[in-house]
């Protein structure tokens, strides 16, 4: 289960950022995960919750944004979401389309709050 390692890396990155910004507290972590990233968002969320339990990050919310698999047509330049692994352009029928999104694994944001 590589989701456990990913959750741990996310926690380490978040802690490092808070240490670089004295007087702040982390409140939310946002991730972007593509459909083709090979990561189960539910498993990742479960692993994160297990890792932060009874730690300084226990109250920090993890938000996961799913990114769909997208292709682009070289003929009509239309970008489209892939459904049922069908990569042909739905507008013009071109079969030689180009991958443009869907394999992301990104730390999208860290929401920090000032400590009074």
C-alpha cells in the first residue's frame, strides 16, 4: 500500500513548511490526484487519518481533488475527458489524440493560519 508512504510524505512536507513560517499553524492540506496516478484517494485519506491520529496534525483537514484523464485532439484542438478508456476525439473522431492530464499527484495547497 503505497498510499501510506504518500500520506507520510505529505505530512513531512506540511510540517517542514510550518517550520519555515514561525507563528503559523496548519489548518488544511490540499492534494490533486489524477485518475491515472495509481492512487486510491479513499485509501490515502484513511492512511492520512491513521498517521495524524494523536499528533499535532490531527485537526488538519486533508482535501483531495480528483483530476480526470484528459486528451487533446491534434485535428480540431478540442480537449476532452476520457470515458471508458475511449481516447478518440468525440467531436471529429480522430484516433491519434494526445494525453494532457490525469496522472497528477500534486500538493496543491497548504492553508496556514497565524497564531496569536
